[in-house]
């Protein structure tokens, strides 16, 4: 093989290897980005099963497509209110045991799993019913942590029970109790009742009462508190303003203002009957903010804010709503990456065929091969002629550079559109060419360009869309 032929072959091979290395580097970057996107993809939850193992316990099992954490929100309504123990271990097979349940009772639950990132999947609402008790429950609940916090004309009574119960407080200036709070039949273990309309500087007796699901009632011993002294009679409720809600996927922050220092609490639920309440904050302030957690994603919630001043005057807002956000997932286009890898290997294979043809047909001299004195041997591309910019969109009045491949070696290629020849370009030794910058029409629409090799007769077309100028 003559020196010119060897030099040209070496040049073509070097260009091909450089292009392969460059494209390979780009693909590695794309693969890394795809892996990063996969790492932030929320797990897919499936095969959710709830089994009541005893009248007061249940096992929840589910599967995920990737390793993820485990936790279950549950309760007698879709507001849930109780969480299973959080399991940070990542697995595809999950189980959570729920305990302290009430026999023969319908429960709502929701499974939640997070992958190695913060991307979390929350299931739709599910239900199960606990087993009926084989024995009669005659044990009354146990009341504990009973406290009272008084202002001039109000008091807040709080206590805990060892099982879900109702709540009510009887009170009066003697242990005969002449008044009672409204019975709250919602079964909970944490209880808060506010008493209002009390007299300043007065000792009150009170008694907490809780009943479980089968009617067993617990009553506390007599307790006392004393309201504070008032220098004047305040009968005006505070004014609530500037109510705002900022929601996330599973939580929300409720904020508001009052025209005088007050307590703060929020009632909320998926309807305006409200099935849950935030913890009462008795600190008197004019700027209020309460965080709600354990909410379902992509769900509308109703809420109401409550504020009481130092004299016990209570203000309650009108019904408000907010909607939690949904978790977005991003799926990397792995098919496109694989297609680009296949194209790269095809490019390398074509370069190897070219080198083999150069070696086989170059002869021993610098010589001819009966094609007009060119140092190139006969060449037949293994792939159809193609234009990279086919399908692209270009703004009116702009320009485009067409890149062609697999045309004849060292031949002229005409560029035409609408039957008019616009330009003639020259393909290199590998059958590739660049038209350089070509202006597109100023009129929006679809335009087709035809590229025809003068010697090989190989042709290709590219259709572009011209959009209005911004």
C-alpha cells in the first residue's frame, strides 16, 4: 500500500476512533444521569394485604419493586392519626404489625415506602376489620396524666387512656358537678377538653370520663383547679385574620393572626366534620403557626383554626381547605440510550469495513484503481444515506447546518428544496458532509430538503418544521 493511501487510511481510522471515544463519553454521562434519576424514582407499591391476627392486632404486608423503608398510617377514619413503628431498613418485602386495636372494628390504613432517596410512595386508602373478640370485654380503660390549665374564665383539661375512648368532663364549684362538656364520641387515646364561661378567681372541681368501644367507662377521682383573677370583664372574642395553608406531600403548615394574644389549635379532616386536632398550644401569642403531619398525598383537607384569649373568649374560623401535593416520578429514557450505543457500534463496524477495504484494494503502489486516479478503492456504505437534522424544528429567519452520512466517497452532493437546487457540497472520504449554515424560510411551515450524490446516486431527505419567530 502506497504512502498516500496509508496516510489517508490512518487519518480516517483516527477520526473514527476519536468520534467513538467522544460519543462513548457522552453515553457514560447519560447513563450516570439515568442512574441518578433511577435513584430518585419512587418505589412502586403492590400486593397490599391486611390480616387481623387477633381481636386487637393486625399484620400489613406489601411489596415494592426496589428496596424501600416500611411504615403504616392507620385509624378508624381516613384521617388515620396513628403510625406503626418506622422501619428504615430497605427491602422489597414489607410487613408492619399494628397493635392496640379494638375488636370487630373497621380500620383504614395506608402503606408508605421510601427508596434510597427522599422519593416516597403512599398507597391509596385500604381497610380491614379486626377479629371479633372471643371473650367479653369488661375491663374499663385506665385514665392517666390528668392535668388542668386555667385562665381567668376558662380551663383546659387533658388526659391519656390506655385504649381508644370517648371524652367528657363534669365540673362545678363543688364535687357535685353542675355542668358537663359536650360528649366527644371519637375514640382516641389523647384527650383535650376546653371549659369556658367560668368565674374569675374561683376554685372548680372536675372529673374526667372515658368509655371504650364496648361501653366500659372510667371516671377519674375528683380534681380541682382555680381560675385566675381578672381586673376587668372581657367578653369579646379575639379576631382571626390572615389564615394561610402551605401544603407538602404528606403535611401542611397552617398560619394565622389574632388581634390579641391567644392560644392556638387546628381541627382538620377530609370533610368539614373534622376528625383530628393538633395539640393545643396554650402559649398566648398573636402570630400562630401549626404543623400538620401524616396526611395523604394529593388529597383535599378541610380545617378550622381556634384561638382563645386570656379570659377564655373563643374565636373559631370558618371552614378552610388545602390540597396536599402528589409525588412526581421521573423515568430515564434507557431505550434511547441503548439505541445510541447500538448506533455507535454500527459506526465502529463501518470504520473497520473501510479499513479492510483499503488494505485489500490498495495494492502495493501508490496507485491507481481505475477510478480516475483517486487513491480510494471501491466503496459501498453498509447503511442507508441519512441526514442528522431530519425532524428538527427551527425558528423562522434562522439557519441550520445539515450533516449527511453514508454518501459516496469524495462526491458532490446537491441540496434541493421545492424542486430548486440550493447548494452543492462535497462528501469526504467517508461519505460524510456538512452543508454549513443555510438560512431557512421566513414563513412558518414544514419544508423538505433532498440530498443527492452526483456519483453514487445515493440520496436522503430531511423534513424540518419552521416555527414563528419569537
